[in-house]
C-alpha cells in the first residue's frame, strides 16, 4: 500500500483491535505494519487475563467496558476466542499489599465492579486446593475471565482482513516523516506509505517508534518469565495473581498450568533469554500457595515483556506538537485486557474526534503536567 488513511505500527492485539474498529467504522485504507508475525510481542506471551480489578477509577472504567466487549467477542469476530468466565484472585502476603487490595475493592465496588475481599480462611474455603499460610487477605471477582491469547490475535487479524485491512508482516519501520508539525508517511524496509495518521501500538518498542517522530515516551521494557506444565485435570477456574512477586498462574482449557513472574530486579531490556533462577523462584512460590503441585512436571518456559510507564497506566491519544501521531501503548501488562475497548476508543478518536470514554487522563502530557494516573496492580 503506497497511501493509507491510517497506518497502525504494531501487529499485536492492541494494534489489530484498532485496525478492526477503524474498518468497522468505515475507514477504507488501513495498513498494519508488523516487524515480525502478528502477536509476536507481548500479545501471545501473556496470562490471558480479562479483569476490571484495578486501582485507578479511569482504568476501572476502561476495563469494565473491555470485559463487556469480551463477552460477545467470539460472535462479533466470527472466531472462537475460547473465552471463559472463571474469576480473578489477587493475593496479598503483606499488610501493605492488603491495604492496597482493601482500597481497590472499595473503589471498584463504588463503580459497580463485583469484587470482594476474602480472609485467609475464606480463600481455603472457596479454593480448597490453596494454602492460606502466607496470605494476609485476597480480592476476588468471580465475573472476571480469560481467553486464549493466540485465538484473540487471530480473530482480530482475520476480521480486520475481511474488512479490507492490509496486514504487512515482516515489515520493519525505519523512519517516520514529519513535516510542519504533522506526520506525512511511514518509511519501512519495503517502501514508503504516505499517511496523515499514524497509531503507535508497538508495545515495548513504542518509545523507539515515537523517537522517530521526535517524541519521548517514558516507557521501559521489563521482561516476564513464564512456563507451562504438563496437562492436569481441570481444577483452576480463577486466574491467580500474587502482588508480592508479581506472580501469576492460570490453567488452560487443555489442562496445562501457565504462570510467570514480572522481573523487576534486572535492568530494563528486551531479551528472550530464560533463566533457571526464575524456575526455582516460581516453583517455590507456587508450592507455598498450592502444596499439591510440588510433583507436577514443567514442560517448557519462555520470556515476554511489559511496556512499563512511571505511573502504571497506559499512554493513549494524541501528542502535543505532532499532529496525527496517536499513542496506544504503555499498558504495563494490561494490554490484553484493554485491547477491545482501546481499539474502539482510538477508532472513535480518529473518526469522530471524541470518545465515549474520556481519554484525556491517559494523554502523554500528564507526565509533563504532573497529573499522574497511579495504578497499583500488575498483569
């Protein structure tokens, strides 16, 4: 494509959702530029969670709507995303973390989120396979869910292409052309695409892309190490997250347990190098929570990454000084949860110049203006 109405940089779940929603709203010439295969970044390396258990009211509003969209997404996209409503359990192992959960649940309940606090004894009563020995308290939302990350990416890709979106894989962005304070084109290793709107949905590489337009994004890439076990009889409905080690665990519909840890004790980097240290730490922490898993076999491990912002919230919307340069990045591990609603809102912004849920709190300018949007949850 030599000329496009919109070019989306990044073929992950967020970029594809934006492209799909733009096409759905009648935008005809859309190009998605992806340096590898679709979903090759964080989109197919995550915990598959769908939750509205956030701390900031603005994030809760986005996540509530995204969760609603997920409920009917298989039907809308014509592809089974393997969505199940199994719940989400956040665990606090210190009093500081327990206070965070108490405050979050209070805020969530005020906005209609169906979360509740659980005492350690409640955790064991509700989930008899768990040990509460290290738990101070927990927060549980039975209406949260999960979907297969690969299936969601494929569903958005195929639905987008049916609507005429061009998805250019193995196409690397080399430069962005900006003239007179407005974007003019995207230059790739396969040629130039002229456009007046560029959406930066490049995940951990978003700051690299933004730099091409003279924009500084305060995003740092942190790796997430993950693993999967042998298949077991299905028993784990909720997705489990421990605030202490930024640890998560979920079970796939095929029976494998999939879990991981956000690595914050190493310098920010984009690396796919796995470690034995992760397996030792992860196994130790999981066995504390579920002693019966001590003899389960691990099958393989891998690395993903989070695009982390200083306040833990995403960067969404236009930037000052570069007309037509739209941001959709910095999701801090919540990109999968937020993708459906962010895709719709960015499409609304581009086509109608206004959004059904305000995006102003998420603009890049908040860091300069001191209007941060602190978020205290992860993954």
